[in-house]
C-alpha cells in the first residue's frame, strides 16, 4: 500500500471516526502516522506544515517548491 492510500484509508476509516471526542488536527495526524508506520515517508510534513526547519532534510514551508526541498508528503499532509 502506498502512502496516499494508507493515509486516506486510515484517516477516513479509523482516525476520523475515532475523533468524535473532537481531537485536534495534531492528534489526527499522529493517529494516521501510527496507523501507517513503515508506509509514510520518514521525512514528513506531519506537524510541520508552513514551517521552515533549519538543517532539515526537507521543508514544509511556502518556499519549498521554489527551492525544490519539499518533504515528499507535503501535498498529502498540508494544503500544498
């Protein structure tokens, strides 16, 4: 299963229904990361959308496309 399939399946079938208690977006992302361990890229934008992290292997900020250093799951995790 690829990362996008795992993400969508976990989010729709497990994490979102479990969110009836009103968990934060961060909690939902952690749920998907846990469900898709070994499938999602290690270098991920989970919890880092919009942020620049100095010395990180990839970025999740608005300029990463310009510098060609976006994390592989930016479009999946962030609004892109």
